[in-house]
């Protein structure tokens, strides 16, 4: 069986005249579509391999039925030419097939390389994130250290502080002795003042007694008694 070339060409890859011819044909049934689909699959990439085989079969039949030697020789040459075209097309198809296999292997290798690179990139990103976290932690610690260093710089160092504490201790001890001496003197003065007050009080009493006696002697009654006695 052979079909018209216009039926084997789809509208998207056929020339304009064949497209017009194909669109004007009546709608085919599902069986015809399946046959055409199989024919297209057999035809390979649509280069007319199936047509060449049909022509080769027709040439072989004509060569078998040829009456004269010249006609047989002509049909034989045609068969050789068609066979050469078929062999060339088959070699081309094999080369394309081999190229496709190599390309597929190459694409698989590239895909594996890409997956490996993606995995390595993910690992590197994870490691970079860890490094960033560590860098942030170190930066925070340095900032805290700088803040503490500034606070420490505001205060004297340990040696000067110990010297100041020693000097303050000695001064405090000296002031404690002074305080004890002042308290002792104050206690002595208190006792002396108490004695002085007692003496003043006794002196005051003595003076009051003497004044009373003096007033008694100077009174008129006392004078009259003195005169009567005389």
C-alpha cells in the first residue's frame, strides 16, 4: 500500500501548496489517522524514506518484469541509485541516533554536574551562614569588650588603687589615734570642769555664809547688844 505524499505531510511542516491541498480534502476517519501516524513513524524524520522504499520495490518489480536488456539495465541503475539514497539516509539516521545518544549522555553528565554543583553550593551556603553567625558573635563580643574597656579606663589601675587604699588606711589609723587623744583630753577637761564647778559652788556657799554673818553684825539689834554689854 502507498499513500499520496500530500496525506503524509502534516499542515505544520508541509509546503504551502500541499497545505492548501490537505485542507481541501474531506475529514478522514480515526482509522486513516492511525495509518498516517504509523506511516509517519516509519518514515522517520519525514525525509521520504518510506517513499524511497516504495519506489525501490516498484523498480524491483519493473526490473523483474522488464522485457529488454536495456530496460533491465536502466531499472537496475535506478534501484542502485534508490538503494544508495536509502543507505545514505540510514547512515545519516544512525549518525543522528549516535549523536543523540552522545548528547543524552552529555546532558546526563551535565545534569549530574549541575546537581553536584547545587549540592556543593548548598553546603557552601550553610557553611557561610555558620561563618556569618560566628562573625556576628565575635563582633558582639568585641563590642562588649570595647564597652567594658572604656568603663575600665575611667577608673585607676589596681596598683594605684591599692596604694590609695593603703594611704587611706594609714590616714584612718592616724585619725583614730587623734580621736582617742581628743577624747582623753575631753574627758580630762570634763573632770577638771566638774571639779571647777564644785569648787565654785563651795566658794559660792562660803561667800553666802560670810555675807549672812556680815549682815548680822551690822544690824541695830546687834549694835545695841554690843553697847549693853559694854
